C-alpha cells in the first residue's frame, strides 16, 4: 500500500506492519546461539499482532531465510541484531553520562522501556500513532510486563504537533535528553526529516544526545532488496501478510543527516554499516546486489553548549 497524505496505521498495516516485521527479526536474532540482543517481548508482541507469516516465523515454523539465495533475509536478521544493540548501547552510554530523560521516536514495538536496565530516576517517553501506542501498552500489560523506568506514552503523529504532545506528557526541555530515531528517516519526506531535527534541537538542552541512521540513497537499496525478498515469501503463499516496504519509503534527494545536524549545533560522529558490524564482532559480507547497504551510516550526536546569546 503506497503512502497517502494523512494516512494512519496499526501494527498490521502500512508502516505499522514494518514494525512487526522488524520485531520478528529481533525475535529471531534473540534466539541465535550467540545473540547480540535479548528481546523477550518481541515474539509475544508479534504473536499478538496476528500477521500469520511473522507469527510462524517467531514460532520457528518458517525459516526467515528459506529459499533466499541472495542472503537478504539472513542479512536482515543480522542488521536488526546489530542495529538494536547499537541503539541499546547508545542509551546505556547516555545514562552513564548522567542523562535521565529519553525519547523514542516512532517507537513501534520497541520494548526498551521494559527490557533495558535504566538507572533510578529515568523517564522514558515513547511517541507513535495512537493505535500503535494503545496496542503495545495493553499487550505488554496483559503479559504482566512492567516498565523498568518511568514510562510516558505519547499518542501523536510525527506529522502533527508532536512536540506539544510530548511537553504535555511531562517532558522537560531544560533537562538533557537522549533521543533515538531508529529506522525512521526513510519513512519521512526529505523536508520532514529536516523539520524533525529542527524540533528535536528546539526541545534539547545542551549536552543532549541523539542517535539515528542515514541511508544516502533514501533507502532505495533496502526497498529493492526487501521487494525481492517479499516476492520470495509470496511464492510460499504469504502475499496478503507481508508489507511492501519499498512502497512506504519517501524517495527524493535529502540533506545528509550529519550535515544538517551540524548546522544546528550538534557534534556528530558516524560509522559505516561494516564498521558497526565489526565493532560487534560481526562480518558484513554481502553480494554485489546488496552492496549499496554498505553506505548506510549509524550516527550519534551531542548538542554543544549555547553561547552567551543563546545560540549553539
């Protein structure tokens, strides 16, 4: 289903279904022999959504990479494991530096507010579509899961005035904040990406931190390979269940995230995908058809101190 202006979704449709797909990959990664991550909530959340294909994947009835000679499915699991660990470690480092306020943008089926070891006094804000927030909150409560930090959910669309909703939920702009935008930018039009960073900067006290990832081709390579993988899965009879990820991305030239954040006063560092893989002891080895994925960059940034006139 292609995107339309003002479209909404739940976790079984459109952009929301990609969150379920990612959670299924986290569940598979969590049961590896030597896992990088442990997400005990990924599989039960996927089952609760009820997309048959992904339910059968997390239950071990379907091999995620079955029949996939390109290696795309196996790489997807590795990417999700490494990506999840990267953002987990970002929060751990931010908390070790004394930050006690965190914001997860477009949180989907992210369970970090429940599974990470947050320091006492930490407040976590999750922002996503109302249907997504309502479903995940109710499902985790039914599972008996309790947040490991003070959790405030914010039911807001990032295309609307989500900043006002965040402040209304108790967010303190005067406190340094750790922000993550994981797997988000490709779903935003280029100008909306810039506006997101503008708003994050306006809400951030000096010393705040941000982690995200940037795909120079606006996710085109990811979309191309995911479409091929979807075709493979459809050949196994799951056509109606699987989101067409490529149709959900916003293409078009966009300002590199590191450059734009730099103009806003953030000190940015980045690593290529192979470098992040190597950091976690994984080899990023792909076929030529997946080579463009090497150019994706994992970014972290720290907001510099303001000058006397209030500018960064």
